[in-house]
C-alpha cells in the first residue's frame, strides 16, 4: 500500500468480511475474511476467475447485500447493521451503480433515468453539474429519448451520467462494458477513467477483461473469496501476467 | 403433452392461483344457482307431499266441478259420512275426501289475547280423519287420532299456543252457525309441512264430528285413494269415472306437475343463471388476460422448444392440456365449494324449515363442462398467438408495445359501430318508451364501449395517473407502468367495468324509481293520511273540530283539517267536499297558495286539472247549485268548496266527514306510520281502521325496490369480486415480469415501502378507473333506462322525470374499488418487496 493512504480516510472499506451461501453440506464461502480499503478518487478494478466472489464483494460493499461477519464502511458511515430502509436511503446519495445491462428503467426518458436517484431522494438537481456531465458524456440531444431508442453504448453513458450526478462516495460498476462492442466499451472506460481523474470520483469496477482493467489506477485480485494480490498502475500485460499466476 | 403441462403447473403454481380462483368463483356461482333451484324444488316437494305422501292415488277436482255441489265429483268421491261411488271399484280400499273446515278454537277464559278468528277464538283448520289412519302422513307425537265424535287431535302449533295436552278439553266454534262443541284432546300430531297451510293451527276430527261444522254443501278439492288391488287398473277406472270433473295421479306425478305449473322455479333458474352468466363473462376476461400475460412471458420458451425440434402441434397440445387441467381443477373446486356452501345453508335453514332438503341433479355436470370450455376458449386465443411467433423472432429481445394490428382495427371499427349505433337505438326507443328495444340497444352500446375499452381505458388511466405525481417516484412509476401494456390494462379494467356498470345502472334506475314512486303508482298523494270519521255525526261540527284537534296535536302530526261532503257533481257523481281553504293549505301538498286563494272566492269550486270545464253543477240536499270551476295545479284533488260557500247552501252533509292529515316526516317507514296511526286513533278516540295512508303504500313499495336493488347488487358482487381477482393477478404477473427493473430501482434507492406503494398505486389506479368508467356508463344507462320506463307512465301527466343519481352509492363503489385495489396489491407487492435487489438483478 502506498504511504499517502495511511492518514486519508477511505471512500469504501471492508474489515474482515465473510459471506457464505447455503447451509451445511452445500455451503459456499463466497467471501472469506476479506479486508480492503478504496481511496477517494481511485479507480479500482476487481478481477478474478469466475465464481471467485467479485460480484458478492461488490454487493456487500454497496450495501445491497449483508455480510455474515466483519464491517463495511462507506465514507465515514459504517453500514453494517443498518436496516434495509437506512441502506436504501444511503444508496440514493452515496452510492452510484452501473450494471452490465438493463441499467435503465424502460418507461423513463434518459433525463428521468439520470435524475432518478435525485427524484427518489426528493432533492433538487445541481443544474450546472448536470449540464457539465451531459456535455462530457455527449448526451445533450438524447435526453428526451427512451432507453429502447438508444444504442447500448448510449444506454451505458446514461447510466454513467446517473451514477455521477449525485457525486456519490463511490460508483460501483459490474462489468460495465460486458455487453458492448470494443469501440463502445473503450469509450465508456475512458469516461470512467476521466471521471476519476478529473472529477475525483471513486470508482470500483468488476471486470474480466484485462484491457478494461488497464484503465484503472490499480487492480485487486480475488480468488476463492480472498484477496490474493494487487496490481498498481496496471497495463493489460501486467494484469494478464498476474491472472496467469492466479490460475496456476 | 400432459407431462409438460403438469410440469408448467408445478413449476409456477403461484401464477395459476388467481386463474383458479376466478374459475372457482365463476363455476361456484353457476353451480350454486343450480343447487339452490334443485334444493328448493326438492324441499317444496317434501312440503307439498306432506299432505298426501301416503296415498296411492290423488284426486284433484277441476274448478268448475268443485264449485258445483251437484257435480259428479262429489258423488264419486263422497261426502263426509256418505261413501262415494268410487269405493265400489274393485281394488279400491278407501276413498278419503280431504275436507278442511275453518273453525274457531275458543281461547281460555283468562286469555288477554285477541283471537285470530273472532274476539275470543283462534282460527283452526279442522280436517276429517280417514278410515285407515295410514293415509295420514303427519306423525302423531302423543296420544291417538280421535276415535269418537267427542275427541280431537290437535297439531303441535295449536297445542303450544293453547297449552294443550292429551286429556284437556277444548271448545270449537262453527264458522257458519255460532254453536259451540266441546272435545277432549285425544292426541297431538306434528304440524303439517304443507306450505299452503303454514302458520295456521290444524286439528283432526272424525268425519261425523266434522260434519257439524261444514254446513250443507262443504266444498273440497282433493281426495286420497288407498288401493289394495292393481294400481294401474284402478287408476284407469277412476280416471274414466271422473273424466271431466277431476284428474287422478300418483302423488309423485302430481307433485312435479303442480311444481312446474304453479311455482316459478324455472324463472329463478333464469334469473340466477343470467347473473351467473355475467360472472362467467368476467371470469372469461380474467382468464383470457391471465393467459395473455402467461404466454407472453413464455414466448421465448416456446421458441426455444421450437428451435430444439418441437412441432407447433406438440406445443399446441401441451397448451391445450394445460388449460384443460386448469379448467377441470378450477371447476371441480368451484362445484365442490358450491355443494358445501349450499349444503351448509340448507342445514342452517332446517332450523326454520324442518323439511328443507338438499338436492343435486345432473345439471351440475354442465357446470363442469361450461367451466372447462370457457377456460379453454378464453386461454386459446392468446396461447395460439404466442405460438405463431416464429422461433427466431421470439429469441430476439421483445420490442415495445405496438398498437394497430389487424385484429385491433377490426375490433375498433366494430366497437365504434356498436357504440354509436347501439346508443342511438337505445336513446330513440327509450324516449318512445319502448323498453325492450331500448335494452337491446343498450346491450349493443355497452358491448361497443367494452370493445373500445382498449382505446380509452389506458388514456383515462394515464390521465388519472397525473394525480399520483405529487407522491414522487412511486406515483410516477405507477402511472407509467399502468399504461405500459395497453391491452392488458384495458382488459383488466374492462372486467371491472362490466360489474360496476351494471351495479351503478341498477342503483341509478332503482333510486329514480324510488324517487318517482308517486308517478309510477299513477297517483300523487296530496294528503299524507286520510281518516274517515264515520263514528261522528258530520253535522256535529263541534265534535268534528275536537276530534280533528286531537289528531292534529298527536306528536308527529303537522296539521289536520276536517272536510265534509256537501254535494255531488252532476257529471262525475263525485263528492264535493267543503273545508276551510286556509287550513287545507296547511296540509302542505294538498293545495298551492293560488289554489287556496281561488277557493276563498265564494261560489267557486276547485277541481282537478284533469277537468277543463268552467262551470260545474253540483247536487246538494237543497237542490242543484251552479259553481265557477277553478282548475287546481294538481291532478289528484277532489272537488272542494270553502266552508263559507257550503254554508250559504245550508245543505245537509251527504256522508261521513273526513280528516286530511299532514305528518311531520313524509319519508317515515311503514311501521312508524302504523304506530302514528295507532296513537292518532287513540288520541281522537276513533277506530284505527278508519285511517288510511298512501305513505304506507309508498314506503312499502320503496322497501321492495330497495330489497330488489340490494339483491341484484349482491348477485353482481360476485362478478366484481372476480374482476378484483383479475386485478391482483395482472399485477402479480406484471410485477414478476418487471423483477429486474424493480430490483434496479431498489438498488438506486427505492425503499421497500416505495416499491410496495408503486405496485399498490398501480392496482388502485386501474381499479379506480374501472369503477369510475363503470359508474359513468352505469349512470348513463340507468338514466336512459329510467326514461324508457317512465315515458309511457308520464305521457299523460305534466310532470317530468327527476332522475336521481345515487352519488353516495357511487362514491361508495369507487371507494370500495380503491380499497379492493389496495387489497389486491398486498400479495404481489409483498412478494416483490421481499426479493432482495441482488437476487432480482441476477434474473435475466
Ligand atoms: N445467491 C447465491 N446462492 C448461493 N451461492 C451463491 C449465490 N450467489 C453467489 N453464490 C456463490 O458464491 C460464489 C461467488 O459468486 P459471485 O457471483 O460473487 O462470483 P463472481 O466472481 O462474480 O463470478 P462471475 O465472474 O462468474 O460473475 C460462487 O461460488 C457462487 O456460486
Ligand atoms: Mg459476477
């Protein structure tokens, strides 16, 4: 770990979290005593083989799922032990999401989709910030369209806009480019990297793709529910090498 | 094919709960209606049969024959102590003429009660005993039947009311001659179950004892025959002997014939059946809608099966098997539930009607057939539509909803034609008072409205949905989701519209009829109560005044005025009544101000506005007088002159005076009016029998309409209930379809409560719109219906129809619908909220 993180508070942190599914003989340990901290403004990729617990970790960090033991904190707030209602309220403003697909509510226009978390919280939009995000994402002429009128890349950009608009403590992205062609995927990844770099947005992205991971500031490697390594300033090659090591 | 169908049912049993419930309710209603009829028939059979169940043959006289004492009927069947000629036929053991004679059972000395026969005797129906007591079917509970002319057997009713036990002495008084005879109670028999004799006390006397009460030519209509030879041969001979004067039957045949002829069971079946048909129609809509949703969700699965090599026919068979299975399960549950319910009700009814009997007949199998057929038919169209989708098309992502398919346009054109044409026909005939044609037009117009539902229902839903916007995201999402699938929403609401339209129509029509009872009864009542003061000399004006004042000061009475008949109109022969104009005007509705003023002129007579003459000649005891006729504004007043005018003639009253009475509350119930009359009568010391109130007729009439309305609404409630099941079902399936999206909303910060609210508002929205549109249509049809009914009645009256819209009830209906929507959404929204967002997001 780098030195400057020792004093700075984390955007998201997990302390010895464990998560198991099933009972007795069918029990699966999805997360096994995981401790990890993500620094504000960092763009982190989580990688690992299928079934290694990436999605589970993300869900636990985001307050979508509960842990069996250990603690999770978002910003200064310990979310472990919070009620479902409290977690939901917290997610509105402090957590952003970008999923692989079906990110948008089909009945709402792009604008309404972007504003959804704010509408849920009942707060006013920061118009300047909104305009800036739309400008950066190039969605200006698409705001009145409904999701089925948008391309896959445009849909993901709308999702990115939605995730950024509340200036959350952290944005979680679960394979955000998984359903996109490589050109569109690259575009979205560049956007995410820019958000972290220019806007100081903390981003945690789950991905299988070493090229995607290369856009991140660092990579956390997961295997069998445990963190087994890190790659700082990753390139596609270093990530591939680290993954190959894991598979061995 | 069964294997796949069963696996469908097994893997998602919840999806079928609502369809099953709808089928169950529909078939239960139909089966229940049939069971009510069959049980009522059987019960009546038992009760009717009570009198002659033990006879081998039954003789029933024709009306001409029994009214003629010289008729061959009496010669053949016999009189009390004179056996008829029939007894000579070989094989006939006994011919028992069944005589029933009204007598008075004298009350005990110390009884405070007034008798039902005369002041101190109760009415008792006395019957002769047969030679062989086995002909009587009523069981003997104590003692024996009378063995001699001084003995009597009374029934349980009489024994209880007069506290009689075996060995007691009773006195019977004759109806024709007033002489009394004493009898000793020899036994007590069960009260007969014959519905024609219900309520009356009955007793048995020996034929010779009964003869003392019958008069010279007792009339009777029935004879029972005991046969100890060949039944068919005897039947043949007796039929010949009685040809033209009586019919002969076995009791079984007689019962079913009299049942069919006299009692309206078939009418009951038709009425209940048509309500069941409405329920089945709604059920069909719900099934159709459910399967539309179910197979839409399965389009991909079908396509996958096709890709994997299943032929279209194979898939079709599996769908057919699935619907058959559901239809059979639902119908069987419905029929069994109906049997249970009616059986339970009959058991309960036996407390009051001992012979109430439960009966099933084969018609129930038709219910099963109907239930299954309706299910298959209703489910078939959507299923086959899903199967027509080509495998490749189905594998692609489902596009947004499209409007304007071929079938859609045909439907819209047909709907528009039916709506416009039907409404025009309905209005045209309604304003001409042709009810039959108006109903036909109305039915077509309603059908058109339902067909067009897909056009305007979603629009109204969306429009009303704006009201939810202030609630925030859940309200907004509810609005948007409710119009996501236009045909689904339209079908769901339409099921509800059918029931609520009919309910609102009945309520509007019923209310209008209630409010316009006076016109409907072809009389308006200027006076609340009339009293004929027959006990008082009409010339004794002081007593008249005293009596009237006593009436007027009774609490609840507003005013009373005496009127005396002083002349007769020469043309019509009607009485001309004399009264004080000012006081008559106080009987508010009796006279208008103008009428009272006109009446004050000496020499005028006020007549009904039905007459148009200018002068009127009236015959008084002093000779004819010529009067100026003034037309009243009312049609129902009798000819009136002022007391001053009458005094000038110095004429004698032509009959008893009457009092016109106005009450404080003309809307009072019939029983309250009865009580008021009793207290007026006792205050004024005149007999209560002299009072007469048209208000009682009106109140009774309104009560009847109210009861009919309530019953009809109750019967329609089943249809509405099925529609609510449909709402719950659609919502559940839609929520299931949107699992991913709902989880996304949850992840983004929609609380569980918010999610539940979103789904509840959607259900409430659809229910409210269904109810509002139904009520609007219903009020319109109710109004037109009232016009159709009243047009012929009002034709010759100047009055206009005041349509009363039952606003309170309408608000009640809409409120109920909103509540039902909330209830319908409980299960689906609870289930949706229970699912964690992580699980929901994982579903494809
Ligand atoms: N709801 C669940 N019930 C039971 N086991 C589960 C559940 N969700 C996840 N698991 C198990 O937990 C482990 C981790 O799953 P997770 O989805 O986090 O893996 P992943 O790293 O995201 O895999 P992938 O790359 O395939 O998405 C796996 O073994 C999985 O089978
Ligand atoms: Mg995963």
